[in-house]
């Protein structure tokens, strides 16, 4: 601790801002951003006056570094670029060493920087540019996306047998867990945006029934929820609306950042194109909050998914889950949900087994994406054109490859026809020999006649080479430039054979033998 900080801590009436005098503006800015991100957690459960005091202190900290006002890095200011263009967060100065307690944020920025273009590959397959002594090749956005897509870990072999209606059933059949779909930097953007939505909800800036923050009258009760696309009633409300999607209420539309997430989930084969979500619910858990045992309403189609943020927790599954206490449950199978993971619920895992989330030990955010049953749509609902006709990444690659292959096959067929017309019924080797003989006659050179055995061997060899070349063409490997090079090599071989025959003839004449 610096001398200024020690002095500040020893004097009760000393200026609290004296503590920051021992740090640079960059360090203060980093700490301000860090505290801003965790402000909802730090102020949870405090009185309004204390919350305002904390907020003012953080604002003063940011102002002391001559930075933007509180929450200047809100996600809604960078959302329009989305991830389709892979825009990175504002880069930190390269010469500034990271602070120890900010390592995670620094790692996020470095990871995003690597995804944005600093990642390189060697010019030759299987070799690193630094080892081979050659400069690396910068990857395009499509190549980086494909690499990340192929690195997603997908677990689909969940098994837990229970006796249901008199027979053994794998109650987890249909569950999938995908990790690596969202990078650490992307998760940070999403969490920041959820906090922004929470602030808007507290200020009454979201639509009716979109933001809900019940009173916490006991442990495990009263988590914050934010709904988009539709408003779902968990129980009959005061107006008599039954449980399910309320069709008479117009909810806020799906936010742009959430639509980017949906596109990622469909493009990366996490969700099928037949079930593109058109609604979502955000759950914001404080420590001790939970979700009781339930099976999701069939107002929503299967499959649906939930994405986890901030902290790891476990989700319980079982055909019969029991309450062990406030926020505590027991079940047959517990599945850990890593930070950033995507859990797909389908089949028995969605319809036979109940699931619940016991009281979480620390702050957690989850976003559940679901597609409404068309017969349950709110009366004013309209499909979002941005969420229609999303093409999975592998399908797009296959279509591009197929188009390229078709163009190549057309070129090959045209090349084959050209070769067939040129030969005019003669073998390829015979045509070449005839052309060379004609050129020699025109230039006044005597025509060399090989023995019939040599001509036959030569012709068979050349026809065999020609057959191999044609096979390569049919296989789609031969190109126009390579064909010309092959013809040039064959011309050299013919000239070599003619020269060798000429030398043999000359040697016989020198020895007095008849030609």
C-alpha cells in the first residue's frame, strides 16, 4: 500500500479519494470499469441511500481518471456491430502491464484480439510460420469462425435410467451440453447488457410484464426475470389470465444482441433450423435464489436451450424431484453447467424428467431461448425477418464447395472435348510424332524412321501416359496449365527418343554396318 493510502486509512475524516493518488489514470480507469461491472452485486440488498453512495463513489473514481461517466462501456453502444463483423472491445495500451485482480478481463481482451485477426497460420500445411522461417498468413473472419465452430465441445451421451410407468427409461435422452460457443469477451458483453436491461427495468423503461422483480420473502424466492417475445404466466394472475403465454399482452421485441446469440446458436448447429427461437427469458439470480422442479410448458416447442453466465451451478433432473428445504432439492441426476455453456433440452430430458436449479452459491445469469407454438402466439406477434432462413455454417460450406466443384467439372468437360477434337481419331502419341515429323520435313531435316518395335513400345508408353492424364482430368485434378506442361514434357521425351535413334543410326554407319 502506498504512503498516501496508509495515511488515508489512518485518518477517519481524510479525503477518501486520497487512496487513488498512488495509482495512474489507466489503473484507476481499469478499477472503475471493474467496479461498474460488479455494481449490481455490490449494491444488492442495500438501502437506496447506500446504493446511491456506492454509485457516486464509483462515478467519482471514473471522473478522477478523466474517463467517461458511469457505465460508459454499456453494451447498447456497441451492439449494432454485433459479432457478424467480430468487432473487438476497445484495446488496452500494449505497453501497460495488466493488474493482477484484472487478469480475467485482460485475458478476455487478448482472446478477442486473437479472434479478430492476430491469429496466423503458416503458409504450408502442418508447419508453423515461426518454425519454418516464413511469415504467417492472417486468417479471415470466416476462417476464424470455422475454427471456433470446430472447437465447440458437444456432449450428448447423458444417461440416467428410472422406472417410469412400469418400464426403465433413460430420462436424460435428448439432453445436449455445448461448451465453447461464446468466448469470454462475448460473455462479458452479454452480462453487461443484461445489467443494462435490469437498470432499465428498475426505471420503468421496459414494457408491461417484461421486467419482474418480486419481493424476496424467503430464501429461494423472488429472482429477477426479463421476458422478450412474449409474456409467460407461471400461475393464474390477478386478472384471471391462466398459466401460459398471455396472448393479449404485447411484450418488448427481442433485443439485437440476443438475436445475434440466436444466429450463433443456429449457425453452429446448437439449435436446429426447424426450431429457431422467437422468445426468451432472462433469469438474474442472487445468492440463494433457485428454480423449483418443473417441466417447461408445451406452449413452447422442443428443443429449447439455456445459456449460463457468471458462475457455474448444477441442474437436477429426475422423474420425481423432492424438496429438501428452502431452495434445496434432491434428484436422480445432477449436471454441472459451466460458465458460458449451452444446455439443450429435448426428448425425455424435456418432457419426462423434471428439472430444477437449487439455490445458487453466487451471482448467476441464465438466458433461456424458446420457440413459441404458432397456435399460442400473442395476437400482435409478427415473425422477425432477421431470424428467418438462418443457414447453418456446415451447410453454407458444403454449398460453396458444391458450387466450386460444379464449375470445375464444367471446365474439365470442356477441356476433354477440346482434346478429343484435336486428336481427330488418332492416338495422342501418334499425333505428336506426326507433328514433329512434319516440322522436320519443313525445315529440310531428314525424317527419322524408328524400328517398328521401338515405335510400338514408344506408342504404347505414350498412350499409357495419355490414359493416365485423361484419368486425372476425369477425376477433376488436371487443369489447362498442367495439360500444357505435360504436352511440353512429352515433346521433350519424343525429341529425346528421336535423338537417341539418330545416334544409334549414326553409330552403325560409322562402323560400316547397313542402316
